[in-house]
């Protein structure tokens, strides 16, 4: 993505440099519509470099405004998914700790049972 941004910026700079002396006419209100509305037609003459820069900036802004809601939505979903993974990790760690405690209790009970059986068999003899 960064390569595309860098290439598009370099192309923009190239176009601005190559077209600095040229002009472009932009029709704001055509003559036919102006006749219907009974107003004078309007055209705007811009330097081609400025025209290219304006089109580039408008394209960037439209892309930002188009993708910003999608980006924030995906970011929120990612954060929620990350929290769920952390909860699962914590519950797995908690379950592993409980299992370890139970295994320790079983070991202690086995030893106590063996000692009790050994004491009982020694008392019987």
C-alpha cells in the first residue's frame, strides 16, 4: 500500500511539473443551462498544475471519507475479537491452574492413603 501511495505521489509531482504552464477550463454553468435559468454562463480557467492538485486532493478526501467508516468498524471488531481472545486465554490459564491444584490434592491424598494403609498394616502385624 505504501508503494502505491509513493508511486501515485511521484506521478502527481511529475504531472504538476509537466503541466505547470498549461491552463484548463472548467465549465461551472454551461451556456444552454444559463439560457434556461436566464443567467450568464460561468467558466473557470485554472492552471493545469493547480487543477491536477485539486483533483488529487479531492480524490484523497473522497477515499478517506468512503473508507473511514469501514476502517473504524473493522477496528472495533478487531478490538472486540482481541478482548475475547484475552478472556479465553485468561480462562484457559485459570482452568490449567485449577487442574494443577486438583492434581496436587490427588497426590497429597494418595500419599495420605498410602501412609494410612501402611500404618494400618503395621498395626495389624
